């Protein structure tokens, strides 16, 4: 039997009431990206933004990673989400 650590992390994230945990999963994604695991990092960030849709740093990181892997369309969608979040937070 093999353990899929990525799936385990995503399952844990789905069942976690966010608070400080969003930052932990964000850091995990950054660590994944730092060692070249871009797809895993994108998956982790996807779970973060699904659970906490206004997490600006996670959306920014997703946009950057999508650019790195050559998915310009998804990068632009993430960038648009960043713009939307910023515009709704302005006084």
C-alpha cells in the first residue's frame, strides 16, 4: 500500500477549519515550488484558494506558477482574481 502524501495533505486541508492553517498550507506550496514540484504546489494552492477564496498571496503564487509551467490562460484567470480581491478590499 502506498501513501499519497499530496492527497493526504489536500484531504487534511479540506477538513481543516481555516485560521492559521491557510498560512501553513501556503508555506507548504512555496516549499513544493522551491524544489521544482510546480504541479503539486499549484494543487496545494488550489485547495487553499478553494477553502479561502480571498487569500491574495495564494492567488498571486498560483498566477506565478501557472506562468512558470506555461499555462498563460490560468495565470491570467488567477491575476484577474487578484485584481478583483484588491478592488473589493479598497475603501
